[in-house]
C-alpha cells in the first residue's frame, strides 16, 4: 500500500508540473490565474499524500487545510482585482 | 476495504489527469474553466475520500472530509468568480467562424485569445 501511495504521489506531481506550462505561456492573465488555482488544489492533495507517506497525517492535514483556505481566498481576491470594465481611451 | 481505497484513488487520479489535459489542450479560457471547475473538484473529492477510508475512524479523517466538503463549495465558486471577471473585462468567447462558402476560417482560430475592448 505504501508503494501505491508513492506511485500516486509521483504521478500527481508530474501532472501538476505539466500544468505549470499554462501559467508560463497562458495567453491572458485569467488563464494564468486559473492555472495557479489548479496547481494550488493539486498542491494540498500532494501535502495530504505526503503526510500518509511520512506517517504524520495529523500534522500534514492541518497544513493542507490552511493551503486550501488560502488558495480560495487568493483566487477570490485576484478575481475582484481584475474585475473592472476597461475605460475608453 | 483496500479494493475500495485503490478504486477511489485511481478514479481521483484519472479525473485530475483529465483536468490537467483539459487545461493544457482546450482552445479558450472559458473552455478551460469547464475543465478546472468540474473535473478538478470531482477528482479532489474522490482522492480525498479514498484517503479518508484508508485512514479509518480518527480526527484526521474528519479533517480530510472537511477539506473535501470545502473544495466542493470553494472550487466552483472561485472558478465562477474568475470567469465572471473575465467576461466583465471584455474577453470574447472562442467561436469557430465560417466563411460565406461554409469553410472554416483558419485565421480565426485564436479569436478569443486576445482581450478586446467592450465599448
């Protein structure tokens, strides 16, 4: 079971690293924001899995909760910040 | 019980992979929100449910289920907020425009990729 968890963790890490392409290349700013949200979501899944691998789930799940709350707040704040109708020149 | 854990976690990894492929390959911002908002949420909930079943009855299980329920509410809300901001700031949706003789215009393929002014 431990090797299965390790394999799932490495697989999701590779998938998350592939999503960094959209943050680097994305055509608009909103593509970058949504790619950052996906990387953040995969990040706390990775934290929970790493807690199971290290055998210290009671500590890592608290960090994962903090990351989930921060990820939501960051995306909402960026959405409010870029939500403006462009003025005519 | 172990079969249920492995099935849930493999399903979660599958939906996370589908979400990543959708983010990389779909043509437009609004189509990418479709990948991120739905299949990412389902994959996260499936994978965390598998971990919660694997952990057994503890306090950590309750916290993992709390993260799962929070993602169920927060991830579509955040995606909706971003796509509403994009629509209000004038990002045009991607359309496959047709010429008069019915052919697909190749040059309009990246039509939605640029920000256009609203007025």
